[in-house]
C-alpha cells in the first residue's frame, strides 16, 4: 500500500468511536467507494449486527443479517472476500472479513465502481480491513460502541461479567488454532475459558462454574483472576492451581469450589502438562478416531485447604484436534433418555472435522441444542484446539 493510501495513521489518530467514519472517508477519497458498512458478530455467533450510529436501521441493508444465510455470512464463514453485483448499475459490493489473530470480529462491506474492483485494489482493501480490526480491539478500551453493536438483546449481569473475563472467541498461531463459545450467550453463569501464549508455551484453562447468576460469576471471576495472577508471576502449572485453590478457599471456606482443567503446551514439541481439577472433559480426534482422554481426577479449586496438585504428561501430535467441554454439553439430556456424551458427542466431533477450529464450538452447540430439544438450565462451553506442530520443523 502506497503512503498516500495508508489509512493506519488516520485510524490511530481517530477518536475510538469514529473508526468507521475514518475508514469511510478514506475509501471514498482513494477508491471512490459509495457505501461502507461495518457488521460485527453478536455474542451468540449467529447474527451480524450493523455498527454505525449514524445509519438509519430502516435503510435497505442496514439491519442485522444472519450469519448462516447471507452473502456477508458466507464471507465470514469462509474467511474469503465475497463479491456481490449491485442491481441497476456496474457497482460491486465487496464483503471483507474483519479478523484479528483468528478472532472473527465481523464484515466490512465496501461498494466500489465496477472499474475500481480490481485485484490490486482488493488487496489494498484487505490491508485496510486488517488495520481496522486491530484498531477496534484497541478502541474497545475507551468506548462501548462496538460492544453495544454485538448485542441483539440485553446481557444479564452475570453474562456481562463472564464475557468481560474472556480473552476472545478464537486465536490462531503458526502451531495451533483455538475456537471457543459459551451458551446461552446472553445469560451465562459461571463457565469460562482462558488462554495465553508467551511464544514458548500456551496455557489453556476451561472452567465449569458452580451455582447460578451473579454468585457463580463472582466465584469464577475470583478463580480465573487468581489463575492469571499466578501464571503472570511465572510459576509452574501445579503452583498456579495451588495458588488459585487457596484464593478460592480463603474466600469461601469450602462452601463453593470451581472445577477447572488446566493445560500447558510446549509449542516446540507439543508436550502437554495437564491438571484435571474437576468436571470439564477432554476429547481427542486423531485421524478418524475419536476418544475421551481419561485424566487423573483431582480436587476442584477451593474445596479443601491447601490441596496438592500434580500435572500429568500428554503429547499432542500434528493434526490432532482436542475438544474441551463442560457438563452442560456432555450431560445434556435427550427427551428420549440418555445424555449427549452417550449418543452424540463422538458423532458430532467426526461430522465437524473439516471445519476450522473457530467454527467447531458453534456447530457443536447447535447440535447439543437440537439433541436437548429444550431450553437449558446450565451453561454449555466448548473449546476446540487444533495442533499443527512447530512451524520450524
């Protein structure tokens, strides 16, 4: 991108709530764009909601769009730009995925004259979209505009607390890809996922919260923050679990506890350390073989004072897919009897094997909802982890 076409400086200087206006002005001036719209994915991952406070919702095309059945949704799912001819003229709408490190934020739709819709221009638009995505994540510290646009209904207070605690819904690197989702998205209670990578190691945690409502969120918030605090102090996995265990016990004195699965992956080798401190389950798809990985069960965090935790070793191989699920998934009941883990989980893992990690949790949770055929009273959490291996090999 030439210096005259670089929108990065303008975005960095823009007020956090005016990023779309900045991009719109730039694309109109440089490329002759006659329409620019930003759609953000909602918390449930099923709707693309317009993010434009100046836009009239009654305007054609300005409302929310389904992810599953719209040109914009197809671009989001494929992560490829999608072109759509505009009726009555030669203009073309280009739907461009806005994605940051694997996290599928939304879609930017840009309408260009037909003679400006060249491969070179579209490559430059891709760079504009990348810069916009990064600036949205930075701007969220200072404005509620983008958070508000993601909501098709009001979050419960408990859900607000949980979503603010999460890292993202997806992450990709050379060695791995992660996708995760919580349901019901607008009323979750205590389930949580977390991850962090320092270049040499990746740490994953999957938490199955106890209780309901704000009490469950407060409990999970304490546990996850304690785990982060210990992790950022640079201590080992066993000490992370022990310190979080003590923090929860000191506050609740054993009356409440947190089921957590802690995983640390050496990125150079795929060697894992795992602590199973409660109920989340771990499944593996290797080739076409699906199996539950049985782990050494240890005490949930905060159940007793000064619990001792011992990591166990496990090696993940290139091409492996690991699935972490809370009891809201594997214990989901069918009206006909039986649970999801007994009848459907292995089948669903097989049927989604060709999907990227970012799309697996949503597909699996839709399958759980169909199996359950009723509203759930429990949170359901799915985290998918794909291991590619060390890119230096």
